[in-house]
């Protein structure tokens, strides 16, 4: 006798169990793949974040430590980046600049970023003048536009390079070359004139002492003396030309600048008293430098005389000396009439003068002496307010 049971229900249950197990397994696999992908993506994201942070830090350090000023503005003209060089150039801290309109911080004179944003035209190496703290500096400005993926302007960048020192150096170099050429010309002319001039002087003296005048003796004597006097005057000018063309060799000595300045002031004190001009010297610092004291005193006397002559009665002339790193700075400032802007660049030219009785050689020789010391002489002037001469001299013998 056999007894049997149907396996359909059991097979169905087994199939359902297998299907569920397979579904769970597939679910685990899918979840595992998703989790693995999330893990990998998270790792990649962290790596990218670290790389971005490094690049950002690296780029930020480059921008911050650039010698040139870098200013970035958004599409509205508000500053988003203001590096250290920009802070120094415009004397404005970055926190104050960030978020401000570019024209408010930099000024309209050099706010070429606004112009770039409005016109969509980039600017390359444009030289502009910028007035900062009553001093004019020369900047080279280059701007670039940054656009987003849609081609819309997102921001603008300006790189500003201070060319003031370079321009001043070029100007000094051109001036030295010009003075050298003038000196050579003066030397040649002086040699050509000296011999016939001496002959004229000797003949005039012979007329006075070797010939007997028959008539108009007084008139003859006056005319002969006038010729001798004129030849001596011209000879003196020629001698100065020759001194300019062949400057004396420097006798460098360790000198206390205060002493040389005091000696120079003593020589011009009487001239200052005649015009009731206050002549003061800030002598609280003793600064030693390797200079030729006689030649430097010649320069100081010449500039002090010019300052006193240019200053009205009861005016003031100030003298000070400071130590800056490896150089000494002598400043002579007056409250005179000032020098016109178009004449400032010419005052060191040989034979250029603004005085009716001037020879036009004093400042040329002064400039030459300072150049021989490997120093520099600069002048700033404002009409109606006065003129300031700044003489810079190296302190060490090796620099002179």
C-alpha cells in the first residue's frame, strides 16, 4: 500500500524562498556597490578638496607675495582681492578694501578696472600718473577679464607695477649723459677761447703799462681796464667750464655730516640775515659718511644760497639730515616762490638759470659732485609754497 503527498505547495514555498534570497542577495550587492561608489567618491572628493585647498593656498601665497599690486573686482566693480603689494602701494589695508568700490579705494585716475568692465576691452601696460600723499607716482596698469562658462564677464583683474623708481633712474641716467656731453662741449669751447682771450688780456695790460697816452688818458685807462676786467671774468667762466668737464678727484674721508652742514650754514648766514630769513638746522643726529667734505660743502653752500635767494623776506629755510638704511639723506627746504614744473627737469642743465645774474653752472656742478659720490640729488617744488632739495649719499666707503 502506498501513501503519497503532493509537493506543489512545498516546491512553491521553496521557489519563493529562493526568489526572496536572490532578491536579498541582489539588494545587498546593489547596496554594496552603491556604498563602495560612495566611499570612492568620498575619497575622491576629499582628495579634490585637499588639492583645491593646496592650489588655492599656493595661488593665494603667490598673489600675496607678488612684487606688483594685484586687484580683483567682481562684475559690479567691488574689490574681491587686494594683495599685500596693493596695500602698500595705496596705503590701504585689505579688510578695508575688500567689498569697496574700486574707484573709492584706488581713485578715478587709475581705476581702469571700471573702464575694462564697462567697455569689455582689456588694457595692457598703460602708464598713468597717480597722486598719493602729495607725491606723484607712475604706474603701469594691465587688466584682464575673467568670464564664466556662459561667456559672461564674472570679474576683472588688474596688475599695477610701480615704475616711479625706474623712471627716475632713467631720468638721472639721461641727465648724466646730457651733462657729460655738455661738459665735453664746454671743454672744447673753453680750450679754443682761452688762448686768444689770454692774448687779448696781455695786450690790454701792455697798453696800460708800456705805452704812453698822448690824449684822453683817463678814457684810455678806463677802456683798457674794462678790457682786462672783461677778459678776467670770461677766463673765470672758462675755468669753471673746465672744472665741470674735468672734476677733481674725490678725497673720501669719514666725515660727520652735521659738521659739514654747520660749516656750510655759517658761510650763508650773513645772506640769510640780510633778508631776515630764519635758517634752521635739525642737528640732533650725528651721522657719519665717507664723502669729500670740501666738495659736499660746495654743494650745500650752492643750494642754500639758491634757497635763500628764492625765499622772500622773513621766510624760512630748513635743513635736516637723516639715516636711511645704508644712505644718508640731507634735506634743504625753503618757503620760496617755487619752480615751475616745466623748468624743474632743466635746472641741472649746464648754463640754465632762472636768475638774471646767475651763471647756470652751480646746480650742474652740484649734480656732478653728488653723482661722483654715487649719490643722487632730487628736487620737488610747488609754486607759491617752496622747493625741497633731497641729497642722498652712501654711508659706506665701498658704496661710494
